[in-house]
C-alpha cells in the first residue's frame, strides 16, 4: 500500500477491539511521529504511552463524565456522516478506557530558547500526531485524533505526572479496528485549491 492509499483510507477509527497491541508496533508509531518536522528542528515533543488498566480507567472515567450529554443525536434530518461521527465520538468518549493503548502527544515550552512560544509547541506536535495516525493506518491499526484531554486536564496531568510546562496536544487511542478502514470523506481538491492568489 503506497502512502497516498494510506492517507486516503486513514479513516477515524473510533471502535477498537480489546486485543493487545505489541510494544514494538507502538515504538514504530512513535518513530513515525518523530519523523515530522518541528520549528528549528527543536523536537520538543514527548509521547506518553498508557496501557495500564487503572490509569486508563481513571482518565477514561474523567473524560466520559466531562462529555456526558455532549454528543446528542442530531436527528434523522442531519447528514448521515455527521450522525455517524457523533455516535462514534460518544462511544469513544464513553469507552476510552477499553482502548488497548492511549498515546498522549505532548510538547515542552522550549523554542525559541530564552523566549519560548506556545505556537511552536502546537506546530511541532500536530504534524507528529498526523504522522502517527498515518503510520497506524499503514500497520493496519485503528486510531483517531482527539483533544479529549482538554476536558479533564487536571486528572490527566495528575494521573500521568505531566509537568506544568508541558502542553498536551492530542490524546490518540490505538488498537486493532473493530470496523474496517475505508475512504475518507473530503472535499474535492478543485474546491480548495487557489492558484497564484486566493479566489472567492
């Protein structure tokens, strides 16, 4: 499978089997994540891999409580893809503790040296997170990008010992997919490309 097919089928996988994911595969994902670019090649990222059931239960429980009542069914007139996304997000938030692996993508306030800028943290962490998700698809694993940790930041920091000067960019559940990968639903290129200048 070439990289374009991987990207084109890296659908958000919100339903995961309970089967364990081998540590060497997790390390491959982190390797892929750290091939991303970062400002000044600062590489200020860090990746907290969580497989401990008690830690996942504590984090998952706090996130489920925080999202209680958030993902309401938009009704039968809503776009099918929106209904499926909301249903999947609700199931993921409520069942996060059952994901075999949680990867918290973090970044330290470290660049530029002497006057660190928070924007530099995000511009390092988000490409790394995307690399990780693409690599997961390439390995046949399921993954989806979330910022669930923002709704339970204190619990996540306390449970995982995240220092105050470290920003938490994304929480990515990883596992073997319970539903198949498939084409992503995106706008056509001719709707988003602007040659030479912005149009419309």
